[in-house]
C-alpha cells in the first residue's frame, strides 16, 4: 500500500513538474523568438535610418551642391576637369560613412555596391553581385532582408535597388575616350566603363550587426531558464508539501482505517477526521457513514443471532424432551414385547375334551398348555350355561 501511494505521489509531482517544464520551454522559446524578432525590427529601423540618411546625402549632392558649384565654375572649368569630392555623391557618401563609423564606433556596414565599381571600395561581393544581376534581368525582383553570418558573426543584411544609368551619366561611364581626363587620371580607364542607359549599376547594401543584440537576448534567455529551474524546484517542493498534506496523508489515513476494519471487525464504526480538501472530505464522510451503518447492521445481526439461538435452544430442549419420551415409550414397548409370548402355528386340539397335543405328541389340558407357552395364569370359575347343565339345582329360578 505504501509503495503504491509513493508511486501515485511521485507520478503526480512528476506530472506537475513536466507541465511546468514544458510551459517554461514554450515560454522561453516564445520569448526568445520575440526578443530576436524585436532585435531584427530594431536592426531594420537602423538600416532604414542609414539608408534614408545616405539617400538624403545623394539628393543634396544631386539637387543642390553639384548644380550650384557647376554654375559657379562653368566659366573657368574645362571638360577635362573632375573632382570626386564634390562631383561624385557616391564618393561623398562613402567618405561621410567613414567619419560616421569613427564617430559612432559602430560597425555598421553601408556600401553602394557595383559590379566593376569605379572605386574598389564599392566593388560588390558575390551576394551583392548576384542581386545586381537579378535586378537587371527582372524589375520585379524582391529586395532581400535576412540574417547572415559573416565571419561567424550575425548581421542583418538589407539590399535595395541603387542607381540606374542615366543619359547624363554616360559621359563618365560609356567610353574612356569621352570621359574627363582628370577622372581617367584618378580612377584609370578600366573600371566602370561600358555602361548603357537604364542599366542598374549599383545596389545599396546595409549590414547591421546583431551580435550584441543576440548576446543580450541570450543573457535574458539564460536568466529566464535559471528562473524557470528555480520555479520548477519551488513548484515540485510546494506540490510535494501540499500534495502530502491535502491529498496523500488523508488517503493514507483512509486506507489504514479501512485496512484495520478488514483485519479487526471490532474496529467497525471508527470515524475519520475530515480533511481540508472538499472532495476528500466527502469521501471520508461517506466512509464514516458506511462504518456506522456496518456497525448498526452488525449489532442488529448479533441481536438476531442471539434471539435465534435462544429459540433454537428452546426447540432443542422440547425436542430432547420429546426424544426422551419417545425413547421411554420405545423402552416400555420393548419391555412389553419382551414380556409377551405369542402362540403361532397350527395347534392340534381334541374335538371333545379340548386337550392340545404338544410337539412331543402328548395331550395336555388347555390350561396347562397355555401356562407353558405364555405368561398367562388361570383361575377357575363356571359359566351360566355350564351351571345350568351340570348344577341345575344351584341355578337361580329367575
């Protein structure tokens, strides 16, 4: 009995712990996913800030700075003149980004990547090259945004469509012979030539580091895991304590009382203190009622048995008396039968004198034969007919 109770207790506590453990795992997984998603959302916001800032720089160069400077130097410059510091917005964005990286001490990655880029610093890697090639093959290409591990570090990589080659740009990108001499001196005559109008020449590539954010997420998850273990242990301890107090001890007490009744019928009628649990209190109350009912039935049964026993005793006494009377009658009958001598068979008797012939052939008088063969005795008298016949004188006249 104790072994079964222990198993039930163990299974109950194990079930509670497993439920808490599973809920903890689900919660940790959900929180981990939600925190990582939040980190990705923040990284996307940062990427959009970088993108919007640099697009604003491009817009400023294209719409304000370059037109204003060209207007000022139109009379003094020649077609050979080229200075990327103010004439190339891509150059300006790249240099501004360098100052930004130094100032913010953030390892953000921003590049206006191009295939055969004029500056090697803007040359596209394999991932960016594939995206630019797809852009030139289809205008409906999706702009990817995904997590990639670069040198074992996680980054949110965002790619956006960059500049398309306009007609005004072909002077510097179509043929080295028509390009400004200063541009050839600065970059050479091999890179970023042979472009055509409408070609997508660049892609904006942004990489936001996620190592710090993911590290914070991992720390949070570790903290939650440790807290879950503590909660699990506390849950197991509380389940053990309250389960023992409210469930298993009352059940064990009920089992012991029932076992004691089964082994000792004199214990029928004992009562159990009602536990705190409502369900167990109802069970114990039913047990108490059953115990009292069994006691009442046992008491009534004992009374009935006593009454029946008394009745049987009376019946036995009457029967014994009747048997004794019958035995006495039988004895008397046996005694009478032993005293009775019967005559049987064919008796030869004389037709005149009434003598009887015995087994030896002698003729005996009737009185003598009967005395010898029975317990009868005779006394002599005379009947009326013989009196008249033999003693007429003594016969009364009336």
